[in-house]
C-alpha cells in the first residue's frame, strides 16, 4: 500500500477509535467491586423470624470476607481485622433477596449484598492495606470431550460439561457461562469447529452470547476407563489474541470437577494480573508508539482497551512511523509496566522517552 494511502487509512481508523480510554474507563465503571452476589445461607433458630435475621447477618459477614478477598492482595488479608456487627451494618448499602424459603425453625436463601464503597474503603484504610479493585470479565465456556470416535456434540451430557455447569464462579474475576449446545448453537458452531479453533465460527456463536472471552475446554480420553487429560484454548474476542491452556493429566472422570475448578482458578489468576486496579493513586505518561505497519496501531489500540488500569488515552500526534499518546492510568508506572506486559505490550524507557509497542 502506498505510504500516503496507508497513512490516510490509519488516520481514518484512529478517528473512529479515539475512545480507547473510554472503553477501558467503561470497563472499570461497570465492574461493581462492592457487590457480592450469590451468597447461600441455611440457618436454624428458635423460630422463622430469628432464623431469617440470623441468615441475613451471616450473609453480610460472609460477604465482608469475600469483599476482602476481592479487594485486598493475598499477602495483606491477614492484616484486616474482623468487623463488629454495628460497623458491618453501617457499611452495607443494601441486601437483595434472590431466593428465600422459610420453615418453622429454618431459613434458606440466596442473597446479594452491596456495600457502600466509601465506608468499605474507610474500613480497609483503617487496617493500613491498599484497595485493589478487580474488574470482572465474563467468559463463555465450551466444554468438549474428544474420545476415540472423535469430538462429542456440543449438547453431549457428559461429566466434563456437568463439572463446568455446577462450578460456582459467582464473585470471581472470570464468571463463566456454559454454552447451551442447543440447535441454535449447533447451527452457528460445530464441536469440530470449536476443537480446531475456527475463529469465524466462534465469532458467529458469540453473536448470541456477547462474551469478551471464549474458553474451549477440552478433555481427551476414554469416558469409561483410563487416564484423561484436560486443557484448551482461550480466545480474547476483543483483541483476537489466542492462548493455550496447557494440558494436565487427570486420573479419571471422578476428578473432572476438581480439574474444572483448577482450570478456572488459573484463568481467574491470569485475568486478575491485568484487571486489578489500585485507585489510591493515578498518574499520566507521554509515550511514543513506533509504527511499522497499520497492524501495529490496531494491536496497541485493542490491547490498551482491554486494560482496566488505563483510565484514558489521548492521541497527541500521528505520523506514518509513530504515534504520540498521553496515557492516564491508575497505580504506579512500575505496576503499569507489569500489567501491560500481561496484555502483550512492552512499555520501556529510552533516555527520557517512554516507548510502547506490541511484544
């Protein structure tokens, strides 16, 4: 492509995508770090009224512990003292009753607890720990079983699908939805297309689910006997990035529930390395993005948009071989470097100039 035409094309793309920072900002805004959902309680007491009161209070206490797990780094959690009920009640903004059932001396319910952000931050600040908000990123999971006869259909009711269907990911950084596998899904994507990674078919399926991430989780081996292996591929539907989930051995079908749990834990940890936002500080950097081709800018734009720690991006100048950006971000420059590295971007300093480029 002639350099003038290429430059015009990149300008046109730039003008339609200046909201890179806006996308990242929207991700931060929509991830409610102070809402703890799906808390199950089952309480017995002297009567139904007392059981309900105790059940609600237990849900609040459990939610406060889950809030600490969500907002505080693992090494700092032991420094957070337990809450007394008075401060806990003052910190809770509301309780949502998803499901509840009462018996004469029993209360069974699923509740959501929403905390007041300012009150929660004050409690954690009193403990001397830093608050790190994690922006959730939902994933669509396509569980597949490959045996001697090939890959089973999307709707096959096997132990691997059941392991993912019953996995509790509520409140995690990567809440998952399992593909339905119904005729609509099968019309968009076959099990074989999912197994080989047909991106066109995956995108077609995702028109229904609108998931930012698709996980093709594969178990291989005989259903009836023998050792199995589980692994898969993670597809970022926003950036087009594809990453392998290394296969691990599993003794047999009875261990698939634990295998799904461990795989999800790895996915959750990987996303947290990018999605954690420390709002106690923010700063800005002027960076240069070297451009050798149109694809360089597209990659940088997409990957910046997937990093919640990047508050905003302003394009200061654009030439055929470079772009100059102003990045506003949460945290420190060192934390930003580590986060961008997880997103496939290298941020380094050459003399007095910061440089940003795809890895």
